[in-house]
C-alpha cells in the first residue's frame, strides 16, 4: 500500500499554521522555557526530558505520523511578519465513522497571549476541521478557573457542555475540566455559563 504524505498548512490573517519541523527546536525550546511559569498551572507536568532535542525530535515524528494517519493535526503558530514561533494548536483524537469528531488542545507563549492570536488559530482550525476534514464536532476542555481559555473558546463559537471529573493530571494533580464543543451545524444558540 502506497502512503501519501499529507501537507497541512493553514494561512490566517497574521499567521501560518504548520506542522513542526526539526529546525523549530531552538525556537520551540526557548518559547516553552521562557513561558514555563505562565504555562505550568494549565498543563500536565513536563517530563524531565521535555525540552531536550530527543524529545522534540520524537514530537516531530509523532506529528508527521499523526497527520499521515489522519489521527491528529499538530500545528505551530508562526507569526508571518517575523516568523516567530508563538505557540501550538493540535486537533487530536480525530475519530471517524459515526463520530466525525476531534479534540482541540493549544498553548501560547506568554509574550503573545491576549493579542487575539489563539482566537485566530482556533477559528482557522475549526473551519479546516469542518470544511476540509468533514468533521461534525470539535471538543475542547480546560480548567474551570482558566478564564482566558474559556473566553477564547466561547468567542470562537464553542459552547459549554458540562464538567468532566478528574479529566487530566495538571501540574501533578487530577483536575476537573469544563467541556466545550462546537458543532458544524449548531442550532443551540448562546449558552450562559458561570
């Protein structure tokens, strides 16, 4: 069976969203290291080798395999004006068959936060997921106190669906998460969440 290599590049107003490459290592490591305190409260604990070249190389190979298999779409956020690597967004756990769904995860470096970049990325990946991948449902989860993440999801059309108990280990502790979803044909209207 001949496998074709899929190329995924999404252009937005200010960014190019593209898979990671080996050449990104230095920029990715600097961004993650410089934003460590900003990211740690919201992410799973980093492995001891998180910032090593070997771990990054594995991440690049995983991204290539996932895109080729259609199981995930890991993308870096590259600001077009200066080619700065600002963060990442991944459409993961892509499920076909009756589900036609996927899960969004994302992070952005502290210096680029609250400037609309993640909103732009989520909107672009959502559009791509619905119109290029023919998905019907996109899901996302975040900590209840993560007001920035909840706000960006809601501004991108994601609606609150409930709470998942002990959903992920964040910073070494099992934590509840609020669940959001965006449907390709959503007729639910705006939801009020507290």
